[in-house]
C-alpha cells in the first residue's frame, strides 16, 4: 500500500508559473527541464509500482536531515525482511561510463548517480540504526525511460534498466510476507522524520515587477491575448471565474508575502477583467478582512 503518496512538487509548480511569465536564461531553463523530467520519471515509477503487492509499504519523496547531512529518497519500499531504496532516473539517450565516470549523450561529464545512491544508502542506514531498527537495505538506480541506454564494461547489479523493470518487479513479488506492527511503526517514524524544505530559498530571485502580467491559458500555459479568454495558441476557452481563481492562486503562491487585493489582482491579470468582475469572484471564494484601504482577501 502507498503509505506516503508523492506530493506535488512546489518548486516545480513555481517554476511552471514563472516560465509562463518570464524568459529563463540557459541555466534556469536547464534546472526547470531537469526538475520537470525528474518528476515525470517519478510519476512513471509510481505507475510501475502499482503492480506491487499490497503487503508492501511504499513511501515516496522523503527528505531527511541526518546530523546536518541532507538526503532525499525518491521511493522506499518496506518489505518483511528488507527495505528497498529506489533512486529514479529519467535519463534519455546513450550515456557512457568510462573508468567510473559518467558521460551524457553529448559527451559532457555528469554526476555519477551511483555515488549519490551510495551516499544516500549510507546515511539512511545510519538513520535506521539511530531509530533502533535492524533491517537490511538494498538500493537500486531505476532507469525508467525506455529511451535510455548505458554503455558500460562492467555489470552493476544496483542498476535496473528499462528492459529489466518487469523482471525486477516479479522478483520483488515472489517474496511478500505479511508485515507486522513494527514495519508500520517504522514507516510512521520515517514520515515523522521527513523535513519540508522551502522551495523559495532555492529558487533564483524573481520580482513582481519583472513578471509579465495577464491570465495564462489553463491548457497550454501561454498568456491570453485579450479579455475573451480564448487561447490564441491552443484554442482553449475558459470561463472567467476559473481563470481568475487560477490567477489568484498563482499570485498567492508566487508572492506569499503580498496581500490579495482587488488592485493587485487587477494588475496581475493584466487588466483583462474589470475590478468589478474580480471583486465578484474574490468575494465569492475568499473572505474580506481589514477595513477600507487595508482590506484584502484571505482564503476561507
Ligand atoms: Zn492555450
């Protein structure tokens, strides 16, 4: 069973919002692409693991701080006699290993994911030990993209290739033994130890002034050109209420310190909808707090 579902990645949500409203430089674009691809891979892994027995406990996206060392785990599977630690990679194309060094399809050096996996496993074992659990840990790098290939000279059993995914799952399925209370306690303790990291501190700086104003299309995320709310790019048509609510949500997530006021939302929506129309939507879904010029809306 899924003990901890994979949460929506706030950092990715923020980047998607920003991407519609500003031009990313090369490094920003690369970060966005990497996070988007990584998340896609994790979702594919979740879908793949759906076939796993209900006897297992699956915990997704955990972040731990072990005495100052941060480490993140994509997926943990708690089985009767061991824990499987999975690091999911959505690499694409032909990658190469030469003397323990990894290279991208274009020949650029890349971080050796096995080193990351080893570090993660070591820290996780120490955490388990500290929590008082004696259970063995087996770690795997899961390459989930069928368009991935790795040229290597030695075989590493910690690497699961796309063509091996089904067999790997079959192997796991042959071993289910009913879990007991201790396994559930461990799962809960791990969830309790998970820390939330603020995505705002990691993101590059952005300011309200720098972002393009307007309402984005719910379907293709480009900005609507006029107040008809018919997308020029994909033809999607949206009703005013849904479009305004989405814009307010975007505004609130991008600028958690700013107050939601009619004036701000009017400006944020690029003046596409009248203040009267905005006030009507805001009053319907939010509560008005404060008086006169200090008044603003809060989620009810
Ligand atoms: Zn569109």
